[in-house]
C-alpha cells in the first residue's frame, strides 16, 4: 500500500514560534552586552523543564518555563561574530536553535 500525503510546516518569526526568542544588545565603553529572552509559547501542558542559553564558552541555565512564561539570560562582554545556542526540552519535546548575535 502506498499513501501520498502533503505536510505543511509553517515558518514563523522567532517571536511567534513555539519557543520564542528575542535579543537586545547594548554597547558602552567598547563592550557589548547581549540580553536573550526565551518564552514558552507551546500549548497548555508543555512545560519546558530544561532551558539553556549559550554564547561562546558561557552557558546559562534558565528556570523551567510553563506555557506563557519567559526568562532572560545576559552575557557580557560579547563578540558580535558569536552565535547564541538555545536548547529547551520537555518530556515530549526537544528544540535547539542557533542564532547570530545581532549587533
């Protein structure tokens, strides 16, 4: 038996995705600080128990995030050529994102 199915996967901006991320940077006295905010926009019942944000060799473990909750990690100093890695997981979901630092 052969079955043809069409699957559509919507592409969304980071702010509208189930794991929403936003970042701000500020430069003072030749040092750049990056603030990364992660928000759980998954449906009710999907608590992200493990959430980490990494930049270069520094890693920050965020608090568990229930749907609608957010937490923030701040890194300084940062190199504007660096990448941010966000990893989050629940018992049924796992997600990993890599984004450039926006300077």
